[in-house]
């Protein structure tokens, strides 16, 4: 598991279900990278995509996406754009 955003100060969060039906993941902010055979979590902050991390599990990626969303929405009060 590779992480690029520090989430050590963020409490556990529940994954956020995706409303999209045609995506590779059932969770928001998560997609499958076939080249690396890993689940990737990304979030948009101020219109820029930020890499959260890559994971063996779709659920772990979704949990960290939810944690990152909580962190940036609560701590920094930055506008968040959904994928």
C-alpha cells in the first residue's frame, strides 16, 4: 500500500458509495489500475486531482478517500469536487 496524503490525524470514516453505475468501483474516489493491479484513491481539491494512495483492497482505498474528504472539508475548508 502506497500513500501520498498523510491521514494519520483523521478518525476512521465509512466508505462513500458511488452514484455512478459504469465506474470500475462501487465507491467514490476509487478506481482500479489494471497496469499495477491495484485500487487507487484520488480526490479533487481546488480543481486539482490529488493522489491519496494505491491499495490491494477496494474497501481500504474507499475508506482512505472518505478520510481524505473529511480532512480537507473539515480542516482546510477547501472546495471539494467529486469525480
